C-alpha cells in the first residue's frame, strides 16, 4: 500500500464566460479586429453590444478578476462566431493588453447583449443612415450583414469619418465583400448591395473626400455628392455611433431636421450610441 499525504490539487476555479480567439487582424497601428467562439446560449440582435475583456490581477487583493469593457458585436446575429473591432490605446487598461491576443487565447465574454442601435428602436422608413467615426463602425458591420437591413429599407447610406485613410479599410473591405455574401445573396436576392451608398471621409490625411461629415452635411456638400435630400422624419432613419462630441453634434442637427431619438421601448427616427474608446 502506498501511503501518501499529498492532497489532491485544488480544482482550478473555472473562469466563467470564457471564449477562444479564432482569428486576429491588425488594420493599422491603432486598429485591429478579432473573432472568437460564440457561446451556444448567446442570442443577440445585430447592432447590440456585450461586455468583453481579459482576466487581470487585482493589485490590492492579488485576486484574479475580469477587466471588461462594452464592445459592439461586429458580426451579424446569424454568424456562428463573434467578431469585434477595437482601437489600441497604449495606456488603455484593456486594449494595451487586448491588442496582443493571438489565436487560441481566451477572452472573457458576458453573454448579456444590450443596446439601442437595433432595428426595433426605429419606426419604419425608406432610407437608413449609418453615421460612424473611427471604431464606431463596429455595430454597422453587424447590421450591414443582417438581411433585415435590406428587407426594411430601399436605401442604406453609410458615412464613416476617420482621421486617416488606413482607418477606413476595415469598413471599406466589409462593404465591398457584401457583394459576395452568400447568405445575403440567397435571402435578399441579387443586387441587394446596389441599395448601399458609402461615403467615407478623412480629416487629417489627404483622401478623395475630406472633412467631418457634420460640416459636409451643414454645407450641403454631402447631400449633393450622395444625390439624396437632407434627412426628414417622413422617410429617413438614422443610427449614430462615434465619439461623444460627434454624437452630440449630430443629435443637435437631427433635432433641427425634426427627427426624434428612439429607444427599444419607444421606436422613433434615430438612435445613438457611444463608440468604445478604452
Ligand atoms: P478631427 O480629426 O477633425 O477631430 P477620434 O479618433 O478623435 O475619435 O476622431 C475620429 C474622427 O471623428 C476624426 O476624423 C475626427 O475629426 C472626427 N470628429 C471628432 N469630433 C467630431 C465632431 N464633433 N463632429 C464630426 N466629426 C468629428
């Protein structure tokens, strides 16, 4: 008989809500996107966000705890994986670490989706506008791959304002890729992508269209370029996702156009959410 007083190793406390990274792509030195496994229980509406992050050690107690931030899900509701689009902030508590994740790494994901950038928060309309700055494009990456977007609207106008040209690439490639999206072609039919008007602008690097979208709308230039009338509450619906100043400025403009802000419980003409900045 072998006598041993060795205690069984304490069972490692399972980290709740852990998912595995399946792909990572760096777009610029400030931006990256990644994909991860999707919890089988997670149901969400395209455009919603969840809390995701990494395990970290609490400096005071030495205990492991999750460091979480709100991230829009960039993949559509039907996708079997999840996609996220993130900024990299050098001294950002989360993104200074998150930007180094590799395929096979674990992330924490709380499967409780919420948000107002959803079709349910808008009244029916003819034209749907997506207004994004920087990583604010993420929820629209989800909604642009959602069949309902094309079922509910005759036209979709996407404006994306970034500092530099390279920051537009994620969005541009996604929009160009819609033409070849099998599910959308099957469900919506050939040519659904002809409903899309894309209006990218930059503010700090030379590009074909320069300036903040707010200024381009105020001067009328954006509407002339797009060949559409300014927004009105009869036909237009809008979703806004960008930095705080951008959101506030657009809200003010929309109220001048007579548009009202909606919510899940009270669908109206437009909805707003802050883009994640760490
Ligand atoms: P700008 O370069 O003129 O500040 P950020 O990276 O700082 O979040 O900004 C992303 C983009 O949003 C930039 O092109 C920036 O332009 C633009 N932006 C910032 N504030 C506003 C605003 N109030 N209205 C419109 N665009 C804005």
